[in-house]
């Protein structure tokens, strides 16, 4: 079982991102999420993290797969990825300062712009996460602090990965 979750909340053509004030990805825009607590399912973990980090109370999120990483030849870890979509009429004014950092709605085109260096490595897997209904395994290999390899593989839907 992976230790972390990450969630992406979409409204229209924007995603709610968090500019984190602590590692990892400190100073970069990223999805919301965090560590899964003892006895907690990944789904319960992401719903709790969304509430804690944004104040938004969701009752469901769609499992979109997992993101794993290997750093300099050692398996480092991973996170379960989730997605939720809010109606365009949902009121959530940003930017807003929260305990974890600053939350703001960011246009998807801005997030995925190839010259955007202020975003975590979302451009690798966010397009698949948004476009595909099936869950994927997104795997990073880092060497010397940079992405050396990346792959996305369709996951078969089974009871163990439909979290």
C-alpha cells in the first residue's frame, strides 16, 4: 500500500492548486493531498486531506490511479491519485492562504505550459488523468534531481485498485 494521496479539483477549465510552504515541492504549485493515516483507506485519506487543506467537504472522489517515483535507483514511494469536479457555480474565491500554503485556481493551459517551471511535474500525468476515465500507473524515474524516465500504463480495474 502506498503512503500518500494527491487530489485534483476541477471547476470549468481550472484546477485548484496549492503552492506548498514545506517540502516536498515547496514553492511549487501542486494538487492537494498528503499522508494516509493508520486504518484509513486511500479514498478516506484524500477526502480528509481535501477538507483539511481547502475547507471543501466532498463525499466522493474518482480514483485515477497512482503516481510512483524512483530516485537514483532506489524505490522511493508513491501516491494514489484522485479527481473531483465542482459545478461552475461553486463559489470558492482564491487566492486564499491556508496552513499548508496558498490555494489558487489555475487554468489548465497555464499548468501544462511547457515553459512553466513553477509547477510540480504535473505536465507528465495530468493530461491523462483529466482525459481518461480509467486509472493509470504513472511512474517517474529521477536521476540527479531530474526526470530521467516517465511512463503511463493503464491499470486493470480490480477490487484492489479501485480505491
